[in-house]
C-alpha cells in the first residue's frame, strides 16, 4: 500500500464528516445532509477503519481497534437514533 493512498484515505475520513453534516448535530454545517446520510458516513468510516486494520495490521493490533470501534458504536447509538429521526 502506498503512503500517498494512506494519507488520502485519512484525509477523506476526516474531511467528509467535517463537510457533510446534519443541521442541529454540529454548530456549523457546510453542506447539510439528512440524518441517515450522516449515519452512513460515520458507519462507513468505522467499517473501513476496522476492515483496513484487519487487512494491514497484526492480529494483536486489529483486535483492540475492533473493540474500540465497537465501544464507539455503542456510545454513538443515542446520537444515531436522534439522527435517524432528523431526516
């Protein structure tokens, strides 16, 4: 995997959620999108991070990352429920 591609992926995973947001979820919204779109962006970012970790990292590093992603998902559920209603 190239360093340039890795940098591009990290920048995209930060920039996309920063630009596209649901009104009321963040103080400033550059491009307003419905709540389900925000959920899809966040879920895709988490899933891609976990998938890449299992592909590129050793097992001892991928397991804790997967646990952290699961904990993050659990912590995000109330927000995602609110976003699901913010269509």
